[in-house]
């Protein structure tokens, strides 16, 4: 095989593997930038609040979609993973401030026995 053909084949294969999906033209176009920012803050504060620094944008967007699906499932909405008017209405209702999904741990931050002096009777 000719080296130029092989190089072209590898380059085209690489570009095909790195293809990203087209953004969906759904209801998100009807929402204002203010609503999108509100929804992002809401999902960060009530659904697994974590720092997204250092995560690739594709993973961050995927994480927000997963959080949105989790929120829709929790409130009994149609689980689409897309921000629609019904989901936004639920987000805008007043709440107490407690996250819907808590960090559940059987051993809260201590996996080690705290006492070193044991007595046997």
C-alpha cells in the first residue's frame, strides 16, 4: 500500500471517530439564556453538587443531562433529558433548600475504628 494512501486513510478514520453529534433543535431554543442559567444552577445545587472544573465539556453536558433526567424522574415528569416548560415550572416552585438526592453513606466519612485502646472482659 502506498504511504500517502495509508496516511489519508488514517486521517479520515481519525476524523470520523472524533465526530460529535449535532445539537438537538428541541425546545431549548424557545427558552431564554436566563432560564438556562437558572436550570443549570438548580441542578448543580440540588442534584449531586460537585465541582465540574477539569471535566471536558462533553462530559459536563452529559452530566447535566443525567441530572436533568434524575430530576424529571424524581418529580414524575416525562424523562427526556431535555429542559422543557414543565420541567422549568417545577424548578421554579419554592423549596426548602434540601437536596433531593443526598449523599448516602453507611460509614459517614469514617471507615476506621476511632478508639485504639480496647479492653476485653
